[in-house]
C-alpha cells in the first residue's frame, strides 16, 4: 500500500514540475528564439539594402 501511495505522489509531483516549471521555460525560450530571429532578419535585410545601394 505504501508503494502505491508513494508512486501516486511521485507521479503527481513529476506532473506538477513539468507543467509549472518546464513548459513555461520552454515557451519562454521559443519566444526568445523568435525575437532574436526576427531581429537578425531585419539586420540582414538592412545590411543587404545598404550594401546594394552603396554599390550603384
């Protein structure tokens, strides 16, 4: 009986950790990666436009 109770408590604690800490952290990392990607794209486009306009 004790093993079953500890198994259920361990499972609940594991789910609590996953949904309260790991999932929000992963969502935050994805948001950060998207923001960095958009900024990098804007810088790339700006450098390309300036480089083409200065050549001609």
